[in-house]
C-alpha cells in the first residue's frame, strides 16, 4: 500500500456503497484484484474492512494428504 503523504489530499471512502462504486469504476482498467487494490488505495483513503468484504482474497487451492492404509 502507498505510504501516506499528509500533504496530498485524497477523497475518503468510508462505507461499502462508496467503495463498491469506486471498484466498479476501476474494473475496466484493472485486470487483477491486486491492480484494483493498488489503484483504489492510490486514489482514495478507504475503509479496509469494506474493501476486504467486496474484494475477496485469493485462497490457495486445498491439497489433501493421501489416505493412510
């Protein structure tokens, strides 16, 4: 995430509706969730819980251990 510059004013998105609207605007420009996250945090001050709820993390595929005989 971007280091916060106290002299640079960025709009605040503090609820899910505003975060969802911003994510929808970036959807055509970003081809991955990582890029969308980066663009969102570069342009806005966001509620991270709202972003996490709307932009789920990629979970690794489950690997099952072989069964014992």
